[in-house]
C-alpha cells in the first residue's frame, strides 16, 4: 500500500490508508489508546481500539513518544464537536488495524509533547536534534525558508542576478575587530564579514546582483540579537540616481517578503501567535540628526550629536514612529562618514555625513545599505584613510578603475528578520544551529566542566 501523508488523509475518508511518522504524543483513555502521529505534513490522531484490532492495540501499549511507526487503518470522519481546527487533518482520525514500530526512541530528556516547548532556550539548543522536531520550532524555520525564498523571488522579478560570493577573504570589508582570522596554508586570511566587496565587483559585470551567503562576525559579547554565523541576504544595483533608489528597492523587497509570509505561513504565524509588522505606503525616513531631534522631543533624552543610535534609541525611535504613523518601520540615513565602512558614499553637500542607511523595525535594525563610492580615486583615498592595504583590495579597486556607474545596495540577516517577524525574544531561536561566543552546538562551559 502506498503511504498517505497526514495532511491528505481528509481526502480518504472511509478508505484504508498507510501512514508513517513519529509518535508526537500518546494519550490513554480507558481501554482506548490515542496517539498523534507526526510526519512532514503535520499531525493526525490515531485511535487504537482493542475491539477493532487486539494485535495493533497490544503493540500500541508499548509506544513511547518519538518512536517511528507505520500504521494501517480506516479514515473516519470526526463528529462536528470533535473537529480539531488547529491541524490540517482535524476533520478525521485513523482507526488503526495494524501497527509496526520501525525504530524505537530512547526516553526523552524532557517532555516534547506539549504545544509549547517546556525547556529554557539553552536546554532546547543543547538538545536541538530533538527540539527541532517540535511543531512550534519547525514553524520558525518554515517562516525563515519562506523569507529566503521570497527574497530570491523578488530579486529575480526585478532582474537581479544571483551569484556566489566566497567565504574566505584576504581582507575585511566592514572594518572593526569582529572578524575571524583563519590559518590559510602559510597565509593569513579571514572568514567573510560580508560579501560586500564581491557584490560590488559582480555589480560592475551584471548591473543587478544578489546573493544568499554565509557571513561571520566575531561578536565578542553575548546579546539577544547577535550570532557569529549569519545567513546574509545581499543586493547591489547599478545606475541609481540617488541613495533613495536603494531605499525604495529595500522597502519593496521587505514588503514582498511580508506579503508572502502572510499568504503562505498563516498556520505557522497562528501557532506562534505572531502578527506581521505594519509597513505603510511610504516608510518614514529621517536623517540621523532628525531622528535624534525626534528622540529628544519625545523622551527628553538628549542624544543629539551622538555618532550612532544605541539599542535604546532604536527602540524609542520605533515607538514614536509607530505612535505617529502606525508604521513599524523607519529608515535612518546620514551617519558620520568616518563611523561607517570605507565604501559608503559621503554626501556631496556635507561630506562629514554619508548616504548610508539602516532600516529599523520594532526596535531593532533589520537591514543596512546605501549608496557606495563609485569614483576610483575617491575609493583609493578612502582605502588609505581607513588604514587598509590597497594590495588586499586590488581586485575590488580594479572593478572601479575600469568604469563603474553610480550604485548602491543593501543586506539583511535571515535570522534577524525571522526573529522580528515572529516577535521572538532571542535571535538564536531563529537559527537552527546557532553559533555564538559560548556555543558551537555544545555549550563551551558545559564541555569545559566535563574535561
Ligand atoms: P551590516 O554589518 O549592518 O551591513 O549587516 C547587515 C545586516 O546583517 C545582519 N547582521 C547580523 N545578524 C545577526 N547577528 C550578527 N552578528 C549580525 N551582523 C549583521 C543584520 C544587519 O542589518 N555590507 C553591509 C550591508 C550593505 O551595505 O549592503 C553590512 O554588512 O540584519
């Protein structure tokens, strides 16, 4: 008999089917044994009645959560009052006539059968192989896969070309100390902080490029928004008239992602009690100086003249913009030129500030980008001013030496955006296998204790 996925069982009411999956939970009611079987399509209730099949019932008395099983039985329609609206197979149940245990599961370290996982995040991550199976955890990654898919979809619809950037690089693009140095044979190299320089090179060949790439940041502190390994969604576009063209493209990209997640992940959003952020027609845009004035007027906290917004300022700005306009999003541009990477375009009117921008949402930065310097001599000057070695960025400089149009781009982390769409408290929840200061799969502290 061919296998039927649990989500398709309502189409087989009255028929005999074969279902394969894991025991999500077992419930005994008198002589009846109920289990929820879980497969890639969802969950299905199975009932073992000793009067229908004493053999199947006998095997069912030994079932434990996470055992892998194959069940044959008849699909019965449930009475109206017993319909479970939360699952795709909620209108039916399977009355088992045969049961085989395909693989036994060892006793679980904690109960995984409840609707929400009953374990602290570090414990959940210590046991990722098990917690990843939980419907609420799988839902997070379904949303993330949709974010990445819809990013690709939108980029292609706007004629962007997908390219693969290297992860091993001779120089750091973003500056700062947050870089992993690696031993590369007899040379020093780095894990890439960003495909920045490569997307700019590729832009000079293809005009519009995007990549879905791993980036690495040696973040020295443990925060709820930083990982050391991130999936970066990057875009770069040629022939812009102004940095606002980049802003508009970024805004439309995010708008498409939100729309697609809303349309295709309704079950997951409901399961996680998530409400999509509101993006109004024109996302409010402020220069850093204007944003600081607004924060001062709203909260009395005087951050005017600071070189950047700190996390508290970001939260205040988002809060006041939400109150004023109902937008959950706000763009901030015009940062001090020397505070940002060497490639960011200084404003012509006032070169002390640049045409770099950030998109904030619900108190956190989602995305960065802006216009880039496309003049070769100006870029060389910046390389020198930023104390970088021209030799290490020769290939990048060549792209501009041999003709490059006005251009810009943006990037955002798939984990950060997933976290924010779903209102998760910690970015680690939005990463299947997070890496940070204290963990590569195992917690360093726990591993050190065992030494
Ligand atoms: P930036 O360094 O701001 O810009 O990074 C862009 C976006 O990547 C995500 N991100 C992170 N997410 C989780 N943990 C981290 N440690 C982390 N670091 C970055 C955030 C952030 O907004 N080259 C520029 C982009 C550009 O100008 O095109 C850059 O890398 O979502």
